[in-house]
């Protein structure tokens, strides 16, 4: 099965920004999990997930993100979310993840929130 999923990684001021695009489903969600685990092993603990290019997310992917959030916060880090479209926002609100994650309109707002 072909997917249009992609993760682009960038780092600004000690914060790792993962730009996630396409469909984040059961087929590709483990790639995001593996990337976060590898970055955590490199002692990275501040993350922004930029969902501007994300068209869909499923429950497995949300569970993976929630699990990483717990681990990262135990190490005094955090994951912040930016650029959620209305569809993704509605999904996060329906399952209550908007209560766990700080969600920002822009990358700059999210970056500034780490200070």
C-alpha cells in the first residue's frame, strides 16, 4: 500500500520540530513513534509536532503521541502541537487530547511557550 506520509525534521533553539504531512494511520504511525524514541535517546525533550500538512490521524497514532507525551513529560520535556486543521482539531477534541496537549496557531507561539 502506498501512502503520502512524510516527516520533516528541523531544530530551532533546542526544540525539535517535526512537520508531519499526509495520513497518520496504523501503517505509518510507528515511524513517528520510532523517530520520537530515537530523538529521546539523543536527549531531546522539547518537541513541536506541526500538523499543517496532516489530512488524517487515527486512534493508534493518537495513542502513540499520547504515550510519548507521558514519557517526555516524565523527563521534564513536552510536546506542543501547531497548525491543526478543523478536522484534526475536532478529532483531538472528541477524544479529549486537546486537554492534554498545548495547541498553538503558529510555530512561533509554540516555540515561545518553551521559554
